[in-house]
């Protein structure tokens, strides 16, 4: 392995490193080894902190480390890299024994957390006055927009106060008094406030003179680079040629312009002479428009020869083109006032948001991150970070460092602020700048380059680069090297986020014919492209049924046609957060039912549930209801004058809908909404009519309704907002559909990447563009006002920087997708009507490499519209509301199904679990009632449920097995959370006795009326055996001990051994 020296060096724990680890290079194994090496000589495990960015990465690292420790007690592995981990893990176990850590029984001492979790921990421990208020709750995703909107509205209301009237009025006028636009732009800015708020408080950020100085420095720096490039290309003969031009602005240029602000116009003139304005290519036509009329025939020929000599000068052409993207050297006076007014309004909106957070006891991740930085800034109040964390950090490891944002970097810098060279502390950053694809989360790949170049804080940091690829076969590695060495830029650029490509070397020598295959399509062939994807999947499964196949796309919408064809082909697939819950037809039916029950006057909702499969009314019958608008559709269902105009089938199905919803609607006030909804749904469709996905969606929807009702936010707007960010559940399968972002960090045997020819959506323009340069210099510009025709040159320059950063990130996104594959890559994409790859598409990067295939695509003269089939009209065969009871029978409330009882039973179980977890077996009745009130249990049930909980706890204490269950053991863990690669489990009680791992699961179930104890025990075993098996499978990865499991049922005083 040609990078073994670097890998060995990375385990020198006396030094700090930043390691570039490309895809497939064994990054996780390396950070695991570094962590184990540190642990083997640590005083306490808490001295070492590992940070990463996602919970999935945290789980993977924890699993890898704990598994390594467990395997260390077995026979040594044969593989050299695994043997290294094995030896390090053995040394950790020796240290654990020497220091009495007992790590395998106390894995919580292994500190691996997300950076967001660290921020939350710091904020929760920070001793500020604000913390005297109750702990704040993290707001749900669906609440973000509502909260930000409220802050925006409150900001506008401040216009009535004299202190703020001028600035708010000015901004509102700036936006042509468009209030909705004012709200929309403020909401957009608040959602990203951690990115711009600190910058607005940098000294001089709003000083127009300093902004001009920075803009001028940027222009001069650019002209210097242009002059260096042009000096070897534009010689004296070129400028002699310009002297004869009939245009004064051309003929006055006697020599190569300088690099001052005054020289900019001459450079722009030269650019106009050499390049066409429309395409930006070298000019082909020399005419009077650029000062060379027909009579200058000889000069025109010379000029043409000069231009032809520039054909290969790509960099020169690029620099000339980008002259038009430079900022303004001087800002108009009105800009200064606009900037200050907008900044004032933005600061006010943040203040209003803080007020809302405090009043409602809420916070978001941005707030937590900024508060954490503030806490670490307060070293006069908190002199030692250990006081905030309860432990002293001596070694910091950060995984996926390429995904760091500047605010997160600030947090890291403050964590190590007091560290000095030679004090025995170390930093270890590992990541791959070629896989930095989270710009939308404000990750800045330039940070990785900055740290590689200049270190961090006062610590010297060494750079290492890995090159071996253990994932892909030789053919894929070599193809990727060839492709991406052409695509990626030759040089790094911190400002633009440009990263050069670092080649990988294959660890495997296996070669694969057609390892990378490209399938080109014309613009009108979306359906053919989807069919080809399914064909590739079928062939791949046929060749190897056990392989994992991934279909990776840039956008979820690119999977729509593919999912339909896979379903039609009866191919099982796992769609990871790809189908929005709200786009699922069954979800739409549930939403319609909720709307209908919340408002009898909502005619569209009632017509929708009449048409839904559980009723299935035909169009001619639906028209009967839509024609009559004098009464609600619910009342029309039993109106004889309406029903007589229906077909026999329509009348029967209408009666079914009425009977299914009647009791649920008339029981308002007697039962909760979720009870009534659940009952109506059970009457509308039977269990047998629902597939597994629909059953999962039903449970998800009922939980959502229950949450809304408990939080007194039961309205259709809130329900739709909650559904907005949810995805339809899916079942595990070997064929996986996901976005490229979701696939990062994963690997598959075969990777299929369709939709390469499609563009992503454009970002909306922010109220103010802000870019931070070196030395805390800030350049900013406001969006154009309603009375301006176009954006300012500075705003466009900042927008150009954003577009360039997005352009380079798109290259890296393609690299991430193509580096997931072990054996085969299939690339599919369509070209535009002109036969070229669409600009801004992933295919635009690959088109040169696969040009010969693209040239063979037959291009249609006109786009043939693709026929899109509407969802097939479906009707359930069974109408349970008719079959379960006689028509006109009055439904008794005792016949209500027990769906809601399950929710309340789970609340009872959670309450009992809480007291058992804290070993409180005789709590006061009041404390039990408080717990039920916090869960939102209806008042009428609190007393009876509190009695039930009290009795269960008392039964526990009186049980013959009480002493054995709850006696003190060093190994005991309560509510213990463990994860393996695929599952996370939480165990009620866990302990080791006589070298046997005991898994105890508490259950509040009790025997049914007349049920014998033996039948009850049998029923419980049958119900929970599968779940217990999952517990044992997960725990087997952590505890290499024989295990036993038992259910403890205090209601029956039974310890049931499974």
C-alpha cells in the first residue's frame, strides 16, 4: 500500500494532523485506530472527544470502536489493517482494566457526538441569566417557517415606534411597499442568520468607505492577474494595430494597461475587442462596430490571425470574460443608506425572534450554535471549558472536516483557545475536500484548505494525504482518475471553493469490463431513460441476486418515473426519503378525511373522500353532489332527493360513507379528534385493503394528529406543514433509491446514476448578499430596489461568487456519486434540443469524456410530448361500514375501536417506565398526575390512569422478583441505547450476572377478562419474541456473552423468560 507511511504517521498521537482521505480510503478505520491509540494512554476516556456532523456518523463510529473492543477478546484477524486495530483495542482493554474504566459495560464514557449536540451541551451548562428560564425546546422542522414569519410580522409592527420607523419605512419603500415580499425576504434571512449576523457586527462592515476600499482591492488584484496572463500574449504589434481603429476608446490604448482602477475601462475595451458579448468566445467577425471598417482590410486580416492564435488560450479567455463580473469600484450615496437600513431591520428581526423563542420556550439549531460560541467567548465568566462539559478535553478528533462551516470552525477554535504547542494536547482533522457537498448548510471547503496551509489556533498541524482505494475495483478507480482529473480545476481557490483532484490508487487488482457505462438520450426520452434504469436493475439482479444496487439522483423528483416502473415490474426497492409523504395518494386521502371532519363545509374535501378508494364514487354520481350547493355534502348523503338521482352503486357507497363517518362526527366533544378520526377510518376501509406502506402511513398520520391535538394546534394548515417535511415509509430491499447527498459515506456493488442531463433548481436572491474575505473583510450589497432596473454590479459580483462555488460543488457531487461503486457504474443522461449537455447539469462535466456517444444521439426537430398517465381509479371491494352493522342502526360508543386506547396505554407505559428508571416505587399521587398532564392525557382520565400507574409500581415493589431485578450491580444500565449498522434499540434494564447478559423489558400488559395466566404468558411471549430477538442481535455486537431475556409484567406480577 503506497500510503502506509502516512497511515502510520497518523497514529503518532504526539502530533496534530489534518488528513485528506478520498472516497474508499478507509477513513473510518483510520480515525478508529487514532482514537484507540489515544485511549490506550489516556487518564480517563473523557479526555478524548470525537466530533462529526450527523447522528448516522456518530452511530457508525461508536459501533466501530465498541465492536473493535469486543473483537479484541477473540482470535487475532488475518488481515494486516484489521490486526493493527486488534492490537490497539487490546491495549485499550488493558488500560481499561488498569484504570478501572470497565469500558465495555460503560460505553457512554466513549465521547463521540455531533457538533450540534456539543453546542446544546455547552448552552445547557452555561451559567447565564438567560438560563434561569426553563430549558428551551428545539423547534420542529415544520415550525421553522411559522416562527420566522411571526418574527417578520412583529418586525414590521415596529414601524409604529419612532426609533425604528425611518429604517423600516425605508426598507418597505425599497421593496415598493410589497409587504409579502418583505416578509418572505426576512424569513429567508432569519433561516440563515448564523451566516450573516456575526458579519454585520464586524467593525466597519457597514462603512461605505471601507466597502469601496475592499472592492477596489479586489479589482486591482484581479487586474494584476490579468496583466500577468496577457503580458505574454498581447505584444507591441497588437497595440500598433489598435492605433488605426476608428473608435477613440480603442485607438487611445497604446500599450498593455496597468492594474489600477483607472485601467479597468481599457481592459474592458480589450475584452470587447477580443470576445463576443453573446457567447464569450473569441471573436470571428472583425467589423466597424469594433473600429475596423471595410477599408482597413489588411489590419482586419492581421487582427483575425491574432485572434486565431488565441484558440488554445482558455485561461486568458476566462479571465477576460470575468471582467464583467467585477464589483463596482465606487458605491452611490443611496447604497450607504440602503445598507444601513436593511442591516437595522435584520437586527430587529433577530431581536424579535429571540423574544418569541423566550416567550414560547423554543430554540433552533442556529440559536444554539450562536449561544455556544457566546458561552465560549465568556472566558471572564467561565475560565475553563471543563466546567461546561464536566470533563477536560485533551485530544480533539473531527470527522468529515470538509463539511465545516465558519460558525462551526469558530466553535472549534474556541474549544482549543488555551491549547499550546507541547502541552500534550492534539487535534486530528480528517475528511476529503473532494467530497464537500453541503454548501446549502454553509459548509465551506475553503476551511479545509486554510487549515492545511496555516494550521489552527496556536497549534502546528501536519498535512497527510491518503491515496489507496479499498472500495472500488481497479477499473473504476482508473476510470474515475481519468474522468475527474479532466473535470476538476488544476489549482485550489479558497474563495471559489475550487479543489484540485487527487488521484487514488486501487488496492484491488480486479478489473471489470465496461466498469463505467454511459447511456445517452435525447431531450424527449425521459421515459426511455427510466425504462433503461429498470432494465439495468433486472440484468444486475439476474447476474448477482445478492448484490446491493443503488439508484442515485441529484433531485428526488428525478426518481418519479423510475419508481412507477419498478412497481409495475414487481421489483422491491427501498426509497430513502425520496417520496414526500404529501405526494402519496393514501396520504392525500387521509388529509381529505381530516379536512372533511374538521369542516363539514369543506366541499372539496368531501368530494375527495367520496372519490377515494374507500368509497369509490364514479364521476356521474360525483356530479350529483357537486351540482347541489345548498347544503353540506355530509347531509346530502342521506337526503332522499339527492340519493334518488344516484346509481344503485352510488347510493350504496354513499350510505357506506355516511355510516362510516356519522358517529365520528356526532361524537365531537365526547371523544378526541384522533379517536373519532381513527374510528371513521376503520369503518371506511378494512385492514386487508391496506398494504404495508399504507399501514405505516396510517400510524404515522394518527401520531401526527395526536401531536397536533395535544399541542392545541389541530388545524389543517399545521397538519399540512408537518407533513411537508416527512417522507413515505419504505421497506428494506437490496435495490435502493436515494439522492446523492444521502448516499455519501455509503457503498454499493452497482451504482446507477440517471437524470445526469437535468438541472437543479435556482436559488432565490437574498435581501442582502454578504461575502467574508480574509482578515475579516466583508463585502456586501443589497438586492435591487423596486425603482432600479437591475442589480448593482457589486450584488452581481457576489452572486457570481456564489454561482462559482455552486459550480465547483457540483463537480464534487458527481465525484461523490461515482465513488460509491464497488463493481459497476451506469451513467444515464439526456442532452438538450441542440445536442449539447444542459449548462448546470452533471452531464455538462462528462460531455467531453463521452462526446462520441453524445454525437450519435438522433436529435428531434421538435419535442414530442411524453404522455403522462393519471393515477388509475381504484375502488375497495369491501365496504365495512355496510357489512359490519345493519343500516340505520345507531352505533353505540362502546363499539368505538381501541386505536386511541393504544396511545393512552403507551402513555401509561411511559409513565411507569419513568418511575422504574429512577427507582421510585412509591411516588406521590400528585407527581404521577403531573407526568400524565405533561403527556397531555385528557383530564377525565388522569385520576384513573394515575391509580393504575401507582398500583403497577406498588405491585413491582411487592413482587417476589423485586430484589433480584433492582439490586445494585456495577453492570446495570437503565434505558440503555445501543446501535448497530442498521438498528437502534433502547433496553429498559440491562445487567450482567454470572457471566450472563440479562435483558429486561417492562410491559404494562395485563390478562384479559377470563384469560388464564398460562394463556397470558403465552400471548406475551408470542407478541414480543421478535422484538426481543432484535435486542439480542444488536447487543451481541457489544457483549460477547450468552444472553437471556425476560418480560416483566407488574400488572400480573410475572417475570416471563423468553
